[in-house]
């Protein structure tokens, strides 16, 4: 699973997805006040619950878009390897 969250209320989801080997990304709204951003960063990144702190832009030249495409490609590669491994056993 890949999860994208944007605030403190997403922390339980980040934890659940991370514990089950998913990838979590957080997006930051430039409109939030600075103290809320600092609190959010501490809660998310200190325990390494999520990757990135990106602006919510998903284009091919944007950080979050590139991170998401890489995460999907990596997961696809893992699935293909697992299927080939299962076939080779039998």
C-alpha cells in the first residue's frame, strides 16, 4: 500500500502502513503556520514513519511525483520477483 497524508491525523495510518511494509509519504501545505509544520515534522520524521515532506505536485518533474512512481515501480518489481521465485520452487 502507498499512503499519502497531510497532517497529524494521518499518523496512525502512517504507522499502520509502515508496519505492514507499505510506503508513506507526507505532503505539506504551504498555508499551514510554521509551528504546525514543525510539530508535524517531529511526529512524522523522527520515528521515520513517512518519506518526504513534499509539496503536493505529482508531475514528472516534481519530487512527490517521482517518489511515487519509484515506489510503484519498486513494488511491481518485488511482485514479479516473488512470482518468479514461486515458479522456480515447483
